[in-house]
């Protein structure tokens, strides 16, 4: 399935990760028919600058919200405030068996870098913004 991002979604996503720096931000992205239209910031349960865990209760509540709105959970995002948008070994471990796309947002340079990866980081997808 083709995935596109509204520019407003990218702005919301970047605002979230910038606001939570120097801690890693994390959350979920919802889509309708491949059009990513909703950013759901979640608490980083680890409150760490170099690791993240989605808050389990918020993750459950967000899944219910997505279903209620008729949206699909298409991606999990997190930030790398101090490193490039390259999945760490821990990122790869956490993604094992997860069927959703993974997005990493790096804040290491003045211009943020967003990268979208196939489930389990099996490859990179182009980031299409409309």
C-alpha cells in the first residue's frame, strides 16, 4: 500500500519531537486509505534521551481512538534527538514482530531528518508529502 503524509501531519510531528527534546518523543500515526492524517503523541515511559517505550495504557487508548475514527494504525514514530535517523539495535529489537511502519525523526542537524522504514526495519520507504 502506498503511504502519503499531509504537510500538516509533518508539521505536527516535528512540533511534537522538538517540544520533547532532549528526551526521545514517540507516538502513533493514523491513516485513512494510506493517507496519514493523524499524529498521536504518546508518553515515552522511559523518559530517556536515547531510548523509548510507548506508554502501554496510552497505546491501548490510542488504538481504540483510531478504530472509533475509522483509521488504521500505519506507523510508530520516535525521535533521535542526538543521533542520526538510523535504527539502533534496540530499535530493531523493539520492532521485531511489529507489523507497522517505523519512522525515526533525527534532530541532530538544524533541519530535522525523517526516515520511514518497512516493518522490522527491512528496508526504507520514500517519504511522500502532499
